[in-house]
């Protein structure tokens, strides 16, 4: 089968190679991948900025496909089912945080950028009927991360004012869609006016360009501040967020693309009664709830582009420069 491996032998660090189709062990399923999607972790792995780099691993955490073979003891009901894959491995029993054994499909375990992947059957869920394979493949990692950030951490409810930063991002677009589905008023930031315009056409109330030095001032003037801000950039923007969060508001961070701020305005933090929450992926029960939410609200992931497997490296390159609005999907 064809697979995209993380390799330590080319300038690119990723290469399509031929390998044996894996065999499912006890309670495992072989899934023929129909579509897969990129997450920023794939690009972090490619540039060596993800912990525990293991070369010669198949990358890819998101995938949808069909079960074609089952290992010993696996429930025969999964055979030929159209599925999506929960990329969590060993979250553990604590809803508050993942176990130390926790890892994510697609490094160190072989992932979805291949014609076939083997996963335990407890990682499978039936593909939501309203989504095709390409849309379903966009959902797992980004949808799960957004679900926990929006509901468990930010506790978004109807009528709240919410800012989702970096709307071009895969997770951000789910955070936008989930927040909008609750009836909250959603504003976004982006480094691209074109992306802001597109998301306003999609239903967002407004947007601000984070490359403009005065964006936080403008946002405060236009909105009066936000009940919650959901962000993956971090960096110096943290102090802007503290200026525009309403008293008692929640800042939720699921990433730190621009690193840590040099200093944090501690006075604003405690005086505003704001709280800062870290959020990572989500538990297995949140994965189930996320799929139910997507199904009941008929949410269709925003897919930036769909390309064939032979063009997968170009999708990594697009993600590196942040060209996309929504998910970069690969058909396999
Ligand atoms: N903790 C977790 O479980 C978890 C899960 C998923 C992702 N993450 C992390 O979250 C981040 C985003 O992941 P992703 O897969 O959604 O990535 P992505 O699709 O590559 O999106 C990245 C987006 O970040 C935005 N951005 C860049 N600089 C920014 C800034 N200064 N202020 C605000 N936004 C900025 C850009 O938005 P515009 O294009 O609109 O400017 C860009 O499109 C990555 O750091 C990733 O590692 C963490």
C-alpha cells in the first residue's frame, strides 16, 4: 500500500513509500482509508517541533473509510461499515485530563495518511450519515479539540459574545461552527481580510485583522468585550485578550503557535476576574458527544480543499504558510 512516512532522509522529511498492508490483531479492525485530513501536528512533526519524533511512522490523525478486515475477537458487526476514527489513544478514565500514556494516532502509532490503517474497534464510530467521506475525514481531531474548548472549558451558551481567533485554522472553524450553533454571537480574528469576509458571509457577526496594531481597540469599541475567547496563538496577543475579555470571562487556549508572551498583565487578569484555561484534544466521551452534536445540528465541516494522495506534500506546504480556511483534505 501507499503511505506517507515521516523520514529522516530527505530535505522534505515526509515521503510517500510502499509498505505492507498491516494485519489487525485481537479486537482490531483494518480500515481502508477513503479520505484523510491534515492537522497542524502533522506539520509540527515534519519540522521536528513535536515531542517524541519517531521516524518511519505513517503520519495522519484524521481519517474516514470502510472496515475491510477484523482481528480475532472483534465485533463482526463492524465489517463493511463506513466509519470515522477517534484519534485518541489511551485518554484514560479521568475526564479532567489525559493519562500519561496518552498519545494521538499518527506518530508514534501509524496513522491515516495511507491506503489502510489498523485501529482498535473501540476507536471506530459510524460515519455521520449527512457527511461524505471527505467531510467526515475533516472532523475527528479538530472537532474534538474544538468541542472540549467550546463547551467543557469556555462553557459557551446562547446569547454570549465569543471571539474565535485565527479563523483560517482547522480547529478554529469547528469552534466557530459549534459556537454559532448554540446561538452565541461569534466574532473572529484572522491575518487575512479575505478569510474574515468569507466567514462573515458564512454567518459570523464580525471580524478583526490581528495584523492591524489597533485590532483589540477596535474590537472593544465595536463589541463591548467578549464573554469568552478561544485561541491557539498565545504569544503577545494574550495581553490584548485581557483588554477585551469581559469581567468574569474565560480565555481558552488549545495551542501556542506564536509561543508565550514576554510578560502577562497580571493586574488585568485578577482585576477582571477572568480565568485562563488550557485545553487539549478531548476525552472519548467528548468525542461521542461531538459526533452527536455535529449530527443533530447537521454541521458540515468547512473544507478548504480536497486533493489526491500524490499531492499531499503540497497540502503540508499550504498549511505551513497558513493559506487555508478550514480543513485540508486528501482522498486516498
Ligand atoms: N491542544 C490540542 O489538543 C491541539 C489540537 C489541535 C491543534 N492544536 C494546536 O493549535 C494550533 C492550530 O492548529 P490547527 O490544526 O487548527 O492549525 P492550522 O489549521 O494550521 O491553523 C493555524 C491558524 O493559526 C492562525 N494564526 C496564526 N498566527 C496567529 C496569530 N498571531 N493570532 C491568531 N491566529 C493566528 C492562522 O489563522 P488565519 O489564517 O486566520 O490568520 C492559521 O490559519 C496549532 O499550534 C496546533 O498545534 C492543539
